[in-house]
């Protein structure tokens, strides 16, 4: 099964941990370390959601979110941060550290069974 969720975070450890947690829930995700990788990955598949770290090296996740909202209007955008003021471009906000229960709730919200 192809991944339907893209995780964008510049921290490799965070990407690895969240990838493993999603795998425990039976969900395959794609990952990207920066906006350029994210755009490349999104152009290669059909994604229903993108989880974006709010602080990316050299850019802000919010800038990427607004770009993705324009380019992929059906893509659900989820903010991932330690502390951030929500922006209406995001349909959901997750706070680090993310727990397995948080991901279960997110998957239900996104329509995964």
C-alpha cells in the first residue's frame, strides 16, 4: 500500500520515531526533511494529509503549509510543534512529544479505520 500521509520534519530522530509509531498502527507514511523534499514527494503520489513541523531549518512550516494549501487544495494539513499559535490553514494541531494515542486519534480524524 502506498503512503497517504507525508511527515515533514527536519529532525531525523523525530521522523524515525513517528514513522515507527505509525508502523505500529499499521500505517505507512512518507517522510521529508525539508520543503523541497516535501514538494518532490507530494508530486510523486496521492496523499490525503501532510504533518508539518512548525520550525524547519531555513524556513517555517507555516510557509510550506500555505504553499501546499494553494498547490494541493484537498490536502489536510496538520501542524506539529512544541508550542505554536494555530493558523487556520491547519485542520489539526499536534504537540510534541507525540504519543501513540495522539496518532490513533489523528488517524480516526483523517478517516483511517
